[in-house]
C-alpha cells in the first residue's frame, strides 16, 4: 500500500506532509470531491505542486495517506487496557470508541478514507485488520473463531454503513452506546446458551 514517493524524516518535511493532508481533508469536506485535485490541494496547503509530488504520486495516494494517518491514531491493545483501568471504563467501550475515532473528523473525508482503504486493502483486508485490533484489545477473549468473525463483522458493518450514509450520529454518545449494547447483547446471549 506504499503510494508515497518520499517519507518525511525532518520536522519541516513532516510539517509539510501533514499540511498537505490537512488541506486535502478540508477540500474534501468543504469543496467536495469534484474539486479535490492535486493542484487544489497544493494551493490550499500553500506548497508548490512539485512539493506535493515529492510526497504523493497522485490524489489516490493522498487519500491513502489520509486514511493511514487516522488509523495510526488508534491506541494499541495495551494502551486501551491501561486507559480502561485508569479511567475505570469498560475496555469494550474504549475499543469501540477507538475504532470509531480512527476515522477522519468530517463525514466526506470519512467516506473517502473508507473507500480508499477498501480499494487498496480490499474488504477482507480491512476486516482482518479490524478483527486483529479487536483481538489485541482483549474484546474477543474466550470467543470461538466463528463468534469473533460474526462480532467483528457486525461492528464493522454498522460503522461502515454509517460512514457510507454519512450518518451524523457516528461520533455521538448514543451511537457508541448502541454499538456497546449490540456487543453486550451478543455476549449475554452467548453466556445464556
């Protein structure tokens, strides 16, 4: 999935790289996909088109980098467990919150990031990565392979549908609560059977 020409190492280069990604997200959200061009991104970022092309081959590479940047913000399983302990919160809730927050802040940027990840990694690749993250966070302890599959696909299916439909509720407490209740209901039914 390496679509970047150059990985920034120095602080100034990292700043330029991040500025380009921030400009891209802003254009997607405020100007729309039809105005999302490399020239427009460079202009909005205040860099030359040559500078942009030092980092990104094309606009698809910018979209991939946007998605990866958000994904890298996710806490690891150990970080989630530590935070759950410190905050006296359910690891389940924090895992779901972490998953939702991996997506960019704006609905259109979320939709483009998801579309890009599905295009570059495929549905199976995205699902595998999501399942791995949930397993790492301890959410799937004691579940069979089938149960892990069903539960991870239920969560990702709901979130991906909300992204595709640009559901404004996605980052709300009520949306998070509904997902937590979905998982808890599954786990309760499993214990009862």
